[in-house]
């Protein structure tokens, strides 16, 4: 019912006039021929769009070709608003569109998707007051890229609009206290205590005012056994302990239960489900969008999750956080090198 109500609201908004001009930047062949793609050379940073004036990006479509393994981790999408020096978006290609590990996995959600082709889509709105620059950094072999960046052009900036941000993080491996134990029934694990969140995996730390709108989390289960049971803990503004939001387990935060199911919903699901898993081993990507329930903050926010109960597990974690906030933003942690961010079973 809630999803139907939101869809109805979106459809009803179509009857209202919009005071803007639609624009697009794309890889179309300006000679009029059919070579509608841009080449990417090794080590190149290519500017895909450099827009001036106020506006809002409302759709990005991309597809690419590369013969290297885990190419989706070797290319990085960056976005800058209003001439800023530090990017507001800095995320490997595949992770930005919702699937980790440099893997392909068709899925569909309200704001991100990948088709079997593969084609990648993003519908997060991205407003700007003076300009926008979208880049791709190619730390891969030579390849090609096709893209659309659709946006609205305004006479005046949207009043009080917050800026879109997306940040990649990883911990390979997480620092767990029981690296060889996967049985959540063991008393020494189940009875472990975490009453400060200090060792949690950090998905996001941001300063300013705004709202957190979700994440994807990729787990490479190297320990064996069920990788969940990690509580989400979200510290807002002046929180010490307990945090404003404290959950009950990884699968619960991603709105599933008793493990993650092979389902992809509008706002939550498993974009990469290891169908051949034996006791939850291998690689997974799960997502949760806070679209109807954004997590607001006035000063700062820290979004964390345990890696196994009380941080017992030593799996490889990586993530993308998505949020809106005022500028300037807190500078991002240094993006891991391409060698560091490749899955451990992929050779550079």
C-alpha cells in the first residue's frame, strides 16, 4: 500500500507544469554516423559532462565494454558540484550502480538497476546551483563507454536543495575476534558484548546537515557460515551511547529475515545473490534505500554495522553510502588503489 501511495503521488505530479528545460549530454556520434561511444584509454580521467548554471541531473544511463576481470571495480565515477575541489561522488563503477565485487548481476530497484545487457541506470536526483562535472577515471585497460546524462536546466537554483553524495569504503578483511569460527550458536560468540560500536564497519561519516538515504553492502564471506547477525548502529549529531538507531541484525537492516533471500525490491534486497552458495559462502551485495524514511541529521552522522555479532567475523566488506547534505562536505577517505579494491581472488 505504501509503495502504491508513493507511485500515485509521483504520477499525480506529472499533471503540474515544470519550469525548466530538459537537456542531455551523451556519447552520441557528432558526425552523424553510428559510432555513438567514447574510447577510454588506460589511466585516463575523462570528463563526461561539464554543465554550467543551475540544474538537476535526474537520470544517468551507461554501458561499457572491457575484457579485463572485475572491470567494474577498475573504473571510478566522480561528480563535483558548483566548482568544488573535492568530489561529492567517488565510487567504483559497478558499486555506484548497486553491485559490488566487480561482478555483473542484473537487478532492479527504485533508484538503481543493472540489466542483463549490461546497462546501468541511476535515478537519484542530483541538484546543483552553479554547475556540475561528471568524470570517469579509467584504471582499467582500454575500453569504450556509452552514456546518457539527462538533466533539467533552471533559471534559478532550487531553493534550499541539498547536494547528492556517494562514497565508497572497504575493509579487507574486517578485524574480527573469531576469524576461524562461523557458528553463531557458540556461547563465546553469542555471549560477546558490544556496547560502544567502536569496532563496527563504518559505512558513512559525514558532517553538516542533511539526510542519509541508503547504502549497498558487499560481503565476501571468507570465514564460512552465515555472515549476518551484525546490528546496524546509526549515530546522529550528539549521540554517544546508545545510538539513535540500533538494529537487530544485518538481514533485518536490509529488511529481510532469517538470512537474505534472492529478491530485489524497490527499496531493499539482494542485488548479488550467490545461488550456488554452500552455507552462505562466497560473494553477496545487499541494499537498503531510505527513500520514504530518510535518516536526518543536523550536525553529523555515523552509519555503522557490526561484521557478525559483536564484530566476530573477518570477512571482506565494501560499501557505498548515498546521502544528501549541505556543502562543504567532509573530505572523503582516500579511495583505495585499484589493486587494493579488487576482490582477493582477482589478479591485477
